[in-house]
C-alpha cells in the first residue's frame, strides 16, 4: 500500500512493503498503549488512597497471566515473520535481469564501480524500473559505513574485508539522497551521495558519455537544484588503447576497458594465470572457469559456496581453505596488494567465467 501521506515518498515496491509493516507496528503500539495506560489511569483514580479503605489481597490470576503471555508472544512472532519476509525480499529475492554496481566506501566518500568499467564518486547512476544489485564493501583499513537511501527504505552496512549485498528497483525518475548512517568519524555527517535515477533513454545517453540533464531532486533532502545542471559520464568508448596500465583502474576519467576486461588484465599482470587457468583445465591451483557461485569441496571434507567473500579470503589468505585435490602450495597472500577497486574487477572477471 502507498503510505506516502504519512511517510517520505516511497520510490520502490519494497519501500511500500516496509511502510505497511511500519503502519502495522504503529497501530499495535497505539492499541496497546490505550489498553494498558487507559485502565491504569482509571484504576489509579477509582482506587486511589483513602483512609480506612480496605483492599483485598490478590496474589495472582492464572488465566490472566496465560492470556497476557500468549497474546503478545503471538503478536511478536507475527512481527518477526513479517519483518523477515520483507528483509528476505530486500536482500535475497533478486530478479535475474539485474544490473550490478560495486560500492566501495571510505572515510568519507562513496565510490561506485559499474560493469562497463567506469567509476563515479558520490553519484550513483541507475536506470528507472530496473533492478540494481549493490555489492558493497569498505576500504580494508577503513571503518564501518552504512548505505542508506531513505526513499527506498534500504540500508546496509559496508564492512572492511567483507562483501554485503542489497538490491532495489526504483520506480520514479529523480535524484535521491544517500546517507551514511553508521557513525564513522568526524566527516560522517558529510558522507553524502546522490542516487540518480534516470529515464531509460537518459541512462543510455549517460552510458555513451553524452551530456544529460539531471532529473529533479525527489523526497528526503530534496533541495531545489539550479536549472540546467548537466552530468557528463566519463567516456568509456576508446577500446583501441589495449596497452592500458592497470594503474588506470579507479581513474574516473577514462577507463577504456569494461570491469571484466580490467579483471582479466589484472589476472595476467599479477601472475594469477600462471597457476589458475582461465580455460577449463586444472593447473597448480583450481581453474577459474565455472568457479563463481559453485559449491567447492575442500580438502577437509567441508564445502563452501564460491561467492565474493570466499574468493576474497582465498586471495588474501590462500591457506585458509584448500580445495580438495590441490596441494597447499605457497601462493603468496595478497592482502593490501590489490586495491578494493582491483579486487572488484577480479571478482567481475571470475564471475564472467561462471558457467
Ligand atoms: Cu561513513 Cu558514517
């Protein structure tokens, strides 16, 4: 249901689901406030102290105690179940045809890394009516941050060394406020960003590096923009410069390779491919092909899903989980040798090799 008359504009279906739950909680709270406080006030007056008033002693009432235990328990279970249903929808029920954007937080800015290889800072560009998955982390030596867009009612922590996920499908074109909502030091209150939801046509133009007019601000933090403000996407068209330096990674101006291509270049330049084949054959280490998302059998008999967090651990601490059938050879650990943006590019490359 749409509750925009009492809450900030809800720009997605999940936002409306949260609002409905919120209204349910509010109604329950008001109801029990009246049920508890009303009689309390009445009794306080009706049975107030008077000299010579005799009071009967009531030690307990079994029926009453069962009722006031059972009913709140049931209500709490309903609240838990309802919250879980919407949380699951927001976190896991990701539609197949989604876009992916990788987010790296640091004190005190947001970096967004797109599949076509571009990065933007503090501005997240997405097309309207399209599911977008955010794969988020914080710089390794940084602190916790939390990504919050009030008008989408989504909020998720970004943790150094860990990847967290969230997705949304914005329904209204406009600019929305992004907050950091976890206290992260002196600049916390200025760790702001804009989610810029473009019409599909404008998004297409943006991806081609054309100038577009920014949509109006919507909802929370909607400070009127000066008219005619123009956003120009960093161009990513020049594919002929194949000899690009990996140092170009993260440079918002001119990434000439897609994220997957950047990852492939990294796997070559950092020597990964010497042991890990990008064809479907085992080397000294396991092949990359079909790795991502697969259930991996480990030497100790346990299994693990090869997601971002597993792959990151295997890069930074190669001896933590040894794949069944492989020796615990001396792969050099890579903590700190790859930037967050480079790790993201590698992940995207591995993901592109999933079968
Ligand atoms: Cu980042 Cu608060």
